[in-house]
């Protein structure tokens, strides 16, 4: 009974360990390609959000490859994500696939259900063993995120174009291969960070500082965001991002990776969006306010077409931009979005940020 | 002169206007509503709102703009949840903030209604909202009771087959004729906004059909039907859509169903799949989805609706 789950950035590195520790065989869905998207589009409702479409594509391709147990996260709303699994099951059933679906609902829907589901994923394991494995997985997840954070921040300074990406791949590999044990993970983390820090930098180079906010799937899955972060890094932009995989999986955990606590985010968002609206809506606004306060050159928001929480945030961000005098670029992605169009818009945005930077420096020099 | 407070004739107006009007009136405020949706309102809304937003929220922006010069205050409550284990739609959670972000608005009153936190908490929030208008808790209580009574009468009328527009304008529905019954499924702010729905209900009646809509079924029926889904829905208004459609499919009390949904509606994009699958079952009444946005043309809608009604008539004979 090979298990599978949809792609989400680097998440698979930890899930592979976790499922292996649960004593289950697994099959990864084939890499996201145009075919994945096509399959997803063909079988999903038209104005469902993009993550649903692509994850349907992942499930179909994994089922074709021989998986028969699908693992999916659940949720209690109000964003659609919490109901994805139900719709995916209905669609895949209708297509005639034979499979079992295990939906991991959050403890907020009842501890018993949560524990029972964990035991279905890891049959024969004690709760203690499961808890230990989950803890280790978070350890590894946070290590991966810590590495990614450095990559986003320092890619803009690399002397040799592409060196950071190369080091990043090597670093992920080290973490991927590390044994699923506390010490091994800690050692791998040191080694991985070392690889990234080891990239030769030009620290005097002028770079722009940009915050990236938005919907988690679009931020975390390079296939759907066309790896804009790499593009930005190569264009001389140092990045701070609002969402990381481990933060997203353990909400309320005070955003260890992003470095900003939920409380702080809410407080920053309150004058503009004084209530959670599901998904990342409030976090998008809160992070933008915080980044603006830290003097960033600009903020970019990325989210899928029809996404409710981030559409709300998009309606509100212009007000934040006015109040803080910071340029904000909202990019709405759907299945028709092409990389070329996206880059064109980004180029124009970067030009704007550079010219503002020059003006500011001129002003500072003239007084 | 009394203080005027504006209630846009859009979105949850169709659900809770009697409650809001009764309550605010009881607090001594003069309630002003915007006129029924028209082209000017729609155009203004489409221009002011973000392009990606669903049609009914764009319409709401238009109503707010038509009110803003005429009132001292705007009433845009944050209706987070109307029952313990479900939300409304995320858009309603952010609505007051979205309107404030338009800029240059009268003060927005945004009391929170969140029944997930229990009704004790709701009454506390009601009192703290009303504080600025009266110092007497008894007056708040009377105003609220008054609103609740009005709301009860309203719901009873809906359940007896009146549409929201009929109840609110006091015009009784025309005598039901015809031997074909059509269930119209969808959000009341789409179906009953005659400009947005292009008079769907009246049109169907003119074609000789009896019309029932989702809001005419009692909540408990709808709730029980919707809970046949393997996982309970966490959006109240989607439960009403699914529940009414399931009820009509199972009871066979309608000959066909029209499911009106707005393009880019988050919750409906998922619900649609479940409804369409259920409608594929043997013997279920036909279901026709009708997706609307600001570009929908009347001609296209009329053609589709006529074809659907013809098909049902042909089946009946
Ligand atoms: S956050 Fe937005 S895109 Fe993501 S699942 Fe929710 S509605 Fe869809
Ligand atoms: S339920 Fe759908 S149509 Fe209604 S406000 Fe929400 S997204 Fe818009």
C-alpha cells in the first residue's frame, strides 16, 4: 500500500522520513510539470484555487505510478483548504480510481480523530513513537527552513551567479540524506548552513531589500511561482519571506523561522485588517506593515486567483502602501500566468524601487 | 436631528435586514438604505473594488459608494459566524476593513457577530457596540429584542414562500400557477438582487413555473440534509445551498434546479462539484449551474433558462 501526498516545496524531505518511520512504503508524485497542471485543470472545478488543481494533478499522477493511499491535510475553515480533501476524494472517485484517502484533520476538530488518524498512518506504532518522529520531523523541517532563509537573504550578494543555488541544492541534499536522528540532523544542519555561508560574497554591492508575502502554497512551491525568488536574488534583491514550511505546519508556534510572532503580526495588521480571515490574509497585511516599518524598499504579494484571504488582503494593501509610502506589487497567479509576463512586471517594479532608492540617497546627500 | 446610519442593500442585507433595522432603530438611529442595485451602482462597485473579487462584493462596494454622501455612519458588521461550528464566508470577516481601505468613507460601524464564541459573548459584543448610543442597558436589550422579533417574522414569511424582496417591500407574491416547480439554489444576495440575477425568479414565474428558493426552507431541514456530506461544511451559507439542493433532490418536490453562483466565489467553487455529482444520480431532478459575473449578458441568460425550462416541460409531458 504505497502512500503518497502532494508536492509542497521542500516538505517532501521531511515527509519521506516521517512516513518511513511510520513503517510505510511511499511513492512521490512525479515532479510538477505542464502535464500535472493539465490533468488538474481538466478535472477540477473552474474557479477553484490553483493549489487544488495542481494537487489533484499530483494525486492522479501518483495513482498512475502505483500509489493507493493518499494523505492530505484537513482544516476547519474558513479558507477552502480545509475542504480540499473532500472534493479531491469526490473527483478521484468519479474518475474511477481505487484508493484510500487519509485526511489529517487538525486537533481542533477533536483530539480523538487526530490520534486515530495518526494511528492509521502509522499502524502498530505507539503514540510515543509517533510523537517522537513528529518532533524529529520538525527539527529537520526547521533546519531546512533556516537554510532557505539564508539563501533568500544572501543570494543577491553572490560573486558568481548561480553559486548560491548550487550550494542550496547541495545543502538540501545533505539534509535529505541525514539520518532521522537528533544528532545527525543537527550535524547536517551545520554542514548545510556552512555550504550556504561558504558562497563567496560581494558585501559592498548595493542590493534592494524586499519582503515577500502571500498565500502559502504559492510562496512555497517553486513550480507555481516560477521560482521568482531565484530570479530576484540574481537581480540583486535580498529577500525576507513571511511563510516557511515548518511555520505553516505548526501555526501558533510563534513563527520561529519567519522570526515574527503571531501576536506581533496581528498587532501590526490590526489598524488595517482587524480580524483573521483564514489562510494568510491577516499575515499578509501584518508582515507588510512590519516590513514597511523596517524600511524595506518594497513588498511583493503572491497569491492564486480567487484565493479569498489574500484577495481581501490585496484590497487593503494599497492603504498600507499609502500610509507607509512603500511600493507594493500584488501578483495574482492563475493557470494562464506565464513566466515571461511575470518577469516583465517584476522588472518594472525593480526599476521603480531602484529609482526611489536613488532619489532618497540624493535627498540625503543634499541636506 | 437624529444620526443617520446607512445599510447597503447588498450581501447580508438579504439575510438580516429586519434584525439590523429593528436594532439600530431601537437605539434611536435613523436607518437609510441604498436603492436597489442599478447600472450606476454596479459600475461604481466594479470600478472601486479589486478586480479579482466576486460579483456580490463588488456590488456591495457600489452600494456603499451610493450611500456615503448621505449618511453619518455606515453599518457594516463583521459577521464572522452565525452558528457554533461554522463560519460565514472569509469575505464577510474582512468586509469592514475592505471598505475602510477605499478611503474617504464615513465612519464604519463594525460590531462583531461571532456565534462560534457562544451567544453570551455575542450579547456582550452587542452591548459594547451599543454603549456609544445609549447608557441604558435596558434600552439596548429592548432594541435587540425588537430586532430579533422582526427577524423572526421575516424568516417565517420566507418559509411561507415569499422572497426577501417581497417581504421587505410588503408586496405579496403572485398566485402560484403552473404545474412545474423549479428550485433556485444559491446565495440570496445573487438570486434576489433583481438586477444581478436579471430577474431570474420573475422570469421563471412568467414562463409558468412555481419557484422555490434556498431561503424558503427551514434551517433545520437544510442543516440535516447538508450533514449527509462525509465532512460537515464549515460555511453556513454553503450548507444552505447544499442542504436545499439535497432536499429537493431527495424529496423530488421540484422538477429541476437552477444553481446560480458568482464567478470567483470561493466556497461555491468546491460545492459545485459535490452538487453536480449528486445530481448525476438516477432519478435526481436536473441541475443547471448558472455562473454570473459583471460581464454576463441578459440574452445569454435568457436563452439558457428558456432552454432549461423547455427541457423540463418536455420531460413532464
Ligand atoms: S489560502 Fe487561498 S489559495 Fe490557499 S487554499 Fe485558501 S483560498 Fe485557496
Ligand atoms: S460566498 Fe462566494 S459570492 Fe459570497 S461573498 Fe463569499 S466568495 Fe463572494
